[in-house]
C-alpha cells in the first residue's frame, strides 16, 4: 500500500524574513499565505532586471549583518 507522505517546509515571501515578518506570516490563514507568496512572485517577475552581480548582492548582504 502506497501512502502519500506529507511534509512541512517553511516557505516565506522573503529570502531572509525578520522575526516580525515570520510572526505576521505564520499568523495568516493558508489562503492568505498563498496570496502573500503569489504577490511576492508576481512582484519579482514585474521588477526590472538588476545590473548587480551575485557577488555584489552577497557582499551587500554580508555588510548588513
């Protein structure tokens, strides 16, 4: 008998959510979570291309911590 396995993966509409963002998102209903994630995806596709390299982005992220 083949049983469907369900796993839970933390997914947020941000790459590195803050504690406050996690709390806000975790309090949403499943439908509102889907809407928030879809809005983040749509925003990403609608945003212009960046002229930054991945090295630039990593360097900026490391300097913020």
